[in-house]
């Protein structure tokens, strides 16, 4: 497939929180082509809670072009973003997205001594590691040199 879907299908994907990069990969087009069509549909900005969840991810995640290595669609990252959107009360989540977020939270509850970490240079990118005192209550290993959000940090803490 090398063309964009219909406007209705593109709008549906956008409302579900599918990123421009993910849509482009699915239909064999560039991210710029997706973005251009979304702008024509007046849908150029990400839904607010999707954008906020993405902004809370502390890593510079590898997102290669078509055929190149990428981590931006890795299951742990998607699960984390869906959990964040769930915690923010995002009612636009699909059943699958909601299930992914709930599954991610169950894993956290089952393994409270683990945190999600990221290594941009590794093949898989994301991995679980033992919690250290520096991690505190966070569900992610916060990278050195990256400022922590003050207002929304509770969204990134272990479930109670």
C-alpha cells in the first residue's frame, strides 16, 4: 500500500491517538504526507491528552524512517503511553489501547521492584530493570540530565 486512507479513516486513526509516523508506516507514505493531509482536515495537532502523554516520556526514542530500526512503536513504550492516557481520563482510547494500558499497569503491580528503562543503542530499546533508590516511586528510570515534570510527576508513579 502506498497511498493514504480515506479522510474518514485518517480522521478515525488520528482520534484514536495513532501517530503520524505510525500511520505513515502502515500505508507506506511519509510522515510529512500524513501531516499535510491532517492539516487539510484541520487535525494537525495531536489530541491534547495524547500529546501530554507523549511529552511525559523522558527518553529521546529512536524513530527511524521506513525500513530503519525504530523503537517508537515498541510494546513497553505504547503500554506506558496508554497507561498515562488512562490515568488522565482519556475517553478517546480504543478498547485495544485501554487494554494495553491496563496490561501495563498489571505488570507494574505484579513486579513493583522493576522500572522501565531505555537504551537507544540496543536492538529492543526498552527493558525492565531492578528499582534503585534513585528511582523512588517512578515507573520509569529517569535519564540523567532530563528535567522531571513538576506538575504531572504523579502520573509516572507506581500505582497505589
